[in-house]
């Protein structure tokens, strides 16, 4: 359902159980999708000649319904957290880079800052689990649950309480995005070690071997890459029994990250409040895949912004049956690919709303 215009959000975090996170998530409206298809077929062009742009317009119509004619406000959320698995030498960069990059975001020097400014996207940076004390740093959304996860190779990455708190952070921010009037949200992240977590999640969700789900992340050398594959394989074996199905929530708790949990929470809220959720790369897609596992109706609200160079990203997109809008050889994260895709989505909506129909333009339609 769409939040009422007078809906108020408490300044503290919401405290739902898992049933509260996933209840009332309905699929996008098929009635509105069909209405959109009829209009698209009436526009002054050969049938289907706008390709994927027509699919995007119909999907957004199905999501937004009556709000389709309203201007669509854009926002991007970058969730930052550290990972205990970096103790295993899985990244080419030291753990403190997470903190340093958050400071770079706040000083507006990162790629996501440039793209957000260019495309008029409101950018929000969220500390959900960075291993530092930012104090009252202005411009940062302070929601630190824990200063980094535990080492998933040795123990579960999070406790039940920690994963619930991180989910609530993202869920609450999703509610606040809806209340603020944002209709199009990009999900991004920053966290040294998080491609290792995303690779393990991919293995657990799809059954793929670690060799096919694990990429080089920040660019580790061959020996370090072999070690990363070994860590992913061992962590999945430790926490996910081959003889039973592990729930998405348990996969998240044992193999995920605080920023991955927060992104999953935002995806769930986005679906509940009928927002168009644009995914970035491998890590945000892992979060979305977990959210879909918890609530399958979430899938209809997702748009894959791009396909990254990470091996596991293609596996997850195929698992979700999502086709990326862009394929630019990127592997940066931060929400950059999602923000780059937003003008494509807006172009689809502009064509849908502003093109003349055969009738209004006095143009003859196809005869056969």
C-alpha cells in the first residue's frame, strides 16, 4: 500500500519482528501494467520499437499506479560497514579504507557524489557498521549497530539481535524515503571485504560453487584470490548444511554484513511502500536476493541498474531473472551503476507520458 500523505515517522528506529518486515508487500498492479501496455502500443511508433524502455515504463506504471503522473523524486543511499572476514586476507585494501571512503563521501569527492550531483539525486550516507567512532560527524546518518561483523569463517557474522537491528535501519530509512516523497531509490554500499560476503551469500542462495561466485573484488592478486575462494567455500560449508535448506535470514546472519542487512531492509520497505528500487552491483543485488527470498513479491519492484564485472553478479541476476539496464564493465559499488541507470528510467517515463498517440497526432496506424 502507498503511505498516506500525512504519514509521520518516529525519529527512533521501528521495531518490527520479521513478520512486520514482510507483511503487506503486494506485487505491483497488473491492472496498471496492462493500462500502460495499451498506451505504449498507441504511441506514434512501431509496436515494441522502444524495446526495454517500454518494459521499464510498464513496470514503473505497475509500481506507482495513480502516482505515475507525479514528478518522480530520486534518492541514493550508501550503506557503509566493515567485515571481520578481512582478517583472512581477502581484500587488496586494508579495513580502514571503509572509514576513509565514508569521509570522502562526506567531502563530496567520490564517484557517487559526482554522479548524484550530475543527475540531481539526493545522496544519503549511512554508517551502519563502520569500525570507527564518527562522533557527531555532520552529513552522516548515524546508525552504527556494531563496529564491523565477526569473521564469518570462524563464527556467524552477526547475532540474531544485530541482524534484526541492521534490517531495521534500512527498513526505517525506506519508510522515511517514502514519506519524503522519493519514488525512485538507488541502493549502494561501501565496505572492505563485502564482495567476500556477497560471494558466500550467492553460493548459499544459488548452490553455485565458490569458484564461479567469487571475483577479484578490489583486485586481489592470484594467490590472494585463491585464498578468497577457499574462505568463501569454507564459510558456506560451515554455516549452510548441504542436507537442509538454510533460510535467507540465517544466510544473512551467518554470511552477510551489516550494510547488506540494511540494504535488504530498505528493499523490503521500498516494496511495501511502492517505490522503484534500483539495484547497483554485486553486493546490493545479494541484499535484494535475500529480501526476495524473505518476501517473493519484492521482485516486481526491482530494476537492475547494471551488470558489474564481479563473477557472482551475473549468477544473482540470473537467479532473480533480472536483466541489467547497463553493462559498462564497472565494479566500483557505492550505488554508481544504479544512479547511472536513473536517467534511462526517467527517459522511459518521459516517452511514455509525452509522446503523442496515433489518434492525437492524426497519424495512421499500421494496417497489418
